C-alpha cells in the first residue's frame, strides 16, 4: 500500500492506494468520529462492493443510499435522497458519509456532507479510474444544472481517500479511457517526464497492468495534492487542472449529461486547448500533434460532436466558472508542462479552433 498526504494544515488528510483496501477496517476507523455511518453508492457499484464495505464497518450504525447510476442523475432531485435517509434515520452531526463509487457519487456525497447540518465528515472510496486520479482528491463537490456542469456545489475536503485498485478490474474499457484523460492532463500541464512515461506505457495502462496503473494513480494523486495544497479554493494555480474542461463541460451539457463520459469530453477539450495554444504560437505544430496523438492512443475522442456548432460552444462556455466579469478565460499551454489560465486570445482564434476540431 502507498500513502500520500494532501497538506492542508489541520485539515490535512491521507490518500491510501492499494489492493483490497475496501475490506480493511483499520483504514476507515480513524476517520469515523461517531457511531453513525451512511454509505452512498449507485446501482452499478452496489452489487460489486457494497456488501464488502458493510461487513468492514460492522458495529457502526449503518445506513445505505443506493442512487441511480449516471451523470444525468447528478441533480437536486437525486441529492435529496441522501438527505431523506440521513433525516429519516436521525443521523447527527458526528455522522460520517462514505462515497463508494465514481466521480458522480463522490461529488454528490461530498456536497451532501457539506450541507447536512452545515457540514459533516465524509470519506472518499473511488471505484473508477477517473475518480481515483482526480475527482476524489481536493474537496470539490457539487451537482449539475441544466445550464452548466458542476455549477452548484461547495469546497468540502474529505477525511481520507481510500483507493482500492482492485475495483478497476470491473470497469469497461470506455471507463478506463475516460480516466486516462485526467492522467494525461497532469503530464500536459505540469510534468513533461510523466507525459513521456505515458506515451511509452499507454497500451499497458489500457490493459490495466497492475504496477503501471498503480504508478499512474500515485503520480496523478501526488500532482493533484500538490496543487490543492497550494491553492485549495481555485484562486490561482488550481484552475490549471481544468485543461480542456471548459470545452468538455460544454460538450456534456449540449449532448445531455451522461451521453459523453466526462473523460471523453475532456479528451476532446484538451485537443481544442492544444489547437488553440498552437494557433496563439505558444506551442508548435509538432507538440500539438504529439499531444493529440497521446490522447487518441488512450482511446479518447479527438473531435467535438458534429451536432455542435461554434455558436453552441460559445453559449455554453459563457456560464463556465472561470468566466470573470463577463470575460471567458481558458486553460491553455504556454509550453508542454506549463499551463496558464488566460483571456489572451481573440474571438477569431477561438472560432477557428471550434470549427477545426469537429467530427
């Protein structure tokens, strides 16, 4: 087992990475303050891992919420099911919520924990590659609105992140590729050597070769932890973690949440970011093409949906969280390994990219 730490002073917390961790009671116990625990999962993950976690936590007053699977359910209506259970079963302020699932479950459980009685503890147990390398770390929680992804939420850090890599064996290839989008992101924005490593090992990662996948998770979590420690509430450098996300969120909202997986939309969005960075003159053609080639090698789309016009993108990106004073800002690459949040582009450049990167 590997252990990392997200350094946030008295709110610091560990990230555990290893095989079979869902069954290890001693990892959970130090982070459960009271006698009550509420496990939140979905109807895909529950048949696979819920019983194991319930057996691990025998002796606690356990409640369980099983939500429908998918991004399309990441909304107020579904969120209320968590609150309904907590209230019906009289959970107090010392309760601990446990998010057992992918990014949707982690985001919703964290948001419920941030809201319930003005804030209770929660533990992340991510079961998809995307949630293990990105969304489970850093305390971003929330739900979607029809007009924009993750527009309603709160920063609320978990007590611990427990990553059981055995859960990856039940994921379909499409979900593995979606997770690799966020892994590639770290190489593009801050670690060129990691990008080199990914280029060499991508085929093996897609085949879930254990040691390599564990290393990819650990390096991704380490990068995320460093950024979160430096900028917890996304006032500066943390925004660079959103490479490709402004474009990607627009795709998700336009196509209907869940039609494109988040990582798939981010993959296409990173292609757009690479294309714009090239057009501005910050990276050259060869660098852009290499980045796109690596994204494609992960099994990710490199084109936006044919049904989306540049006008569709512009309308949906206008509600992105990085918009300030009505001005759209994007995460682009000054160089491979050096990302910036910038409004230093003209509308013609943006329009050219939106027209070019289309299927």
